[in-house]
C-alpha cells in the first residue's frame, strides 16, 4: 500500500503546473477516512486540505507538503524519471526525495493514528500544496492555504513540513530556513570594433566588476556555524549576446544572481547593499524572487513534542536550519510555528537520478504517528 501510493504520486507528473490531478486523486484517496476535504486553487494548480479527527479542537497539528516537482531531463537519467524504478535496492524517480516520500509518510501516519483512535481530542490536517518549487513565494500554493485557514479561524499549533532528510537514522529538525533573492542584472556598453584603439566601454567588464563586488559581501566558503547556514551568492547565468563574435564589444550583458540569506540576517539589508553596488557600477537590477528567511524558537511546542518523541524512540537528531528555502516561512510569518525536515531519506533532489530509501518512509510513519499520539 505504501509503495502503491508512492508510485502514484511520483508517476503523476507535477512539474511546476499539474498539481490538480494529484490533488483530486488524494481527495478520492481520503474520502473514506477524512472528516472534511477542501480543494481550491486555479486550473491545474489546486491545493488540497484534508482534516482528520475532532473538527472542533483547537489542538491542531498540520503536515504540509508541496505536490509540485522540478523538471527532469530524461537524457540525464539512468531510468525514466517519471516511472518509479527499483535499482540496487533504491527507488528512483523525480520527486521521490523532494518530497513525495515525506508526503506518503505523513499520510500513512495520519491514517494509522485515526484508525488507532488517537485523534478524538485533536485535529490533524494534511495539506498538499501547489507551486513551491518556483521559489516558495507563490500566491497560488501554501500562501493561499495559510490565508484560507486563518480566514476560517483554523490556527495550527504546530506544523511539520517533511522535506527530505539526509540520513536514515539521524533526523534533522530545521527550526527555519534561508531566504532567497533572485536578481536579473543588466549592464550597458558601447559597441565598437574590438580592434580599434578606443576607450573601452565594455558591458562584460562592468558586469564582472559588479559580480566580484557582490561576492565580496559573502563568505568565500559559505558554511554552517552552530547549525546556522551563512548567506551566499551564486551566479547562475550570464549572456552578452548570441552574435558578438570576436570583432566587436557587446552592447549589454545580463547575469542572474541567486542570493541565499541566513536566518540570522534580513533580506532587505542584503538587498540594500547589492543595490548600492549596482548603482556604483551602473547596473540595472530586476527582482525576480524575494522570499524571506524564517526561524522559530527551540522552545516551541512543536519542537518539544518532536524531540520527546524521538528520545522515547531512541532516534538521534539535531536542531538546525535548512539551507534551501521552503514553505515554512508562510506559516512562521503568521506566527504559526513550523519545522521542516524529517522527511524520507534519499538523494539527488533537483538533480538527475533522484532516489529514496523505501524503508525510511516506514521509519518516518512510525515517528510521525508517535508525534501525533503525543500532540
């Protein structure tokens, strides 16, 4: 049964804009067990909220997972990325690790908890949301879900977002995540014959100096200190034209920057510094994404219940922060404590040959059920 649900989830192609098909499937899957089901969104981008237990309870635990995945180029894979394939004891497919394995674990934990009569005094909610992979800043997915819950006066007292966990027997409880800023930057230059002895007004050189100055704002080797990831910057694209050739200088140069913001810093502070550098080098910048970093206290109920459950089960763990951005900031921004991580164990998320350890799903089901019991 667990395998069958995982197979259905990963073989339903939800690359960026097809979550509705999977949301409808899950609504049908839940119909005999859920106490309430809601579907809402736009076109192919619908979200699902399924409620289990006491609908009048204010003791609410919520599991949230994004249904969308990044794309997969079949020529880079050793298997079909949209067919669940067992190979050398691992299960390969796009979305296995990020994060359909974690979603399956949450679903089965909730269903088992209800069957065991553990939900009479509490409400457990499952959310399958759209449009997380485009920067976790979309108004179509988790933002819409959280606003809907608040409008209905349904305020979770804790949220678990089961993003992939790196190790099978050691769980990472992320108290927050880094923010991100995506910038498209452009410099202007003067087109001249490159063989002439004229003063150079080169768009590439301007962009190069700008990028070097922006990089100087961040550690040369970004790392974690006491579990907190530092901010970082990466150039992900650069282009100065398709027909420049050797004999003339470019009229412009475009570069994309992916800036990640530590939970200890503010997006607006970093952005102000980048804008000052852009002004100095006459660079035009266009904001593509701006997702805030987020964090919660280790003293929140969600953290205490999880750590108590893990200790009782003799499962090792650590508290930290996620380097990638996720949907946790939508909840935290409304003062709803959320952790991310603790999902199924796998590898190569966002890359070719993404895989999962199947028995890690079974392990997480036990852990999530224990957390529900203690909630």
